[in-house]
């Protein structure tokens, strides 16, 4: 198994190359793409694309990346696997959103130029402003989710959560989408987590302890490869 990453993983026994080196190669091997940001048009996405062009099995796949970072598709796939998801609507029309969903809301951008993030809105005026900003003045729809409880987030490192209350939901999301590193956002309703969104992790947000966890879990990926969705 070849690990493609810019991260310095302590004690990693696997061959570790950067994206630049990988793009210049025609290697035949299983590829673990360990870039924290794999969104479309980011370097991490093209690592998975290059692996697929070479005919190599890769984690994560391009399709899983595209699905994971499009909020409504992410929620649809998660719900099919028994995960509770927040009630939501996709629209570019404020009145449609207000008809289907009550305030307060979470507004997530769907435009391809977004750097991620979201807005919490508590009034019709703030909803209009959020949609103008995140929807690029109506050129793109947004995903509006009804905010029913307090928000919690966690960082996932190859399926390991740093937040015990979200540990189980992280395991299911990782098993479905196979993104090695991500932030998960959920709201807590009557003590139960409801999935909201998945976001990338900036390399600066990875501590030395995080790198040790990643290094220790890379061997688990190789051991489980043949039975994983990416096999």
C-alpha cells in the first residue's frame, strides 16, 4: 500500500510520497490518499483521480469525495445507512425555504467555488443575506437545515473520533465514505446526534497527537483493504 500525503507520520512503515511525486509516477499499488482536504479541485481530489486513472484501488474514491462534500447528497447517503439526519431542503428561493423549514436554520453553500462553512440564521433578513452570500446572488441553491438543538463537531482520523458522543456516527460515516480525515458537524436533539454536514480539515488543525493516531491506524487500513468499500 502506498500512502500519498504531505503529512509527516511518525513511525509510519509504509512508503509515503507527496502528491507531486505521485503525479509523476505510474505506480501500481493500493493508494491511501491522506490529504486532509480532498474537495473537488483541491490537490487531495486529484490524488484520488490520478490513482483511478492508473487503475489503482484508492481510498477515498472520487465519487465518494464528490458525494461527501455536497451536503444534500451526503445526507441522503447517510440516511440510507440508518444515520439520523437534520430535516433539510435544497432551494434558491427564500419563500420555499421558509415554507418547508422553520427558523432558526443552518445554511450550507452548494456553489462549487465555496470554501466550506455555513451560516446560522434567526430571521428572514439574515436568511436573505445568507442566501445572497452563499448562493452567489441566486446563481446557486443552498441547503437549509432546521436547527433543533445545540451543535457539536468532531474531527475524524481514519474513523477515530475525538468526541465520544459522536463516536458511533463517525464510524458509520467513515465506513460509507472512506474519507480518512474530516470534520463532522451534528446537532443534538433529545440526546441523539442528527447529522448536519461534513467539512475538510486544515493541516494546521492536526496536532502531533493526531499524527500519531493516523500513523497507528494506517496499518488497520491495509489489513481491512480487501473488505472495504474501496476494494
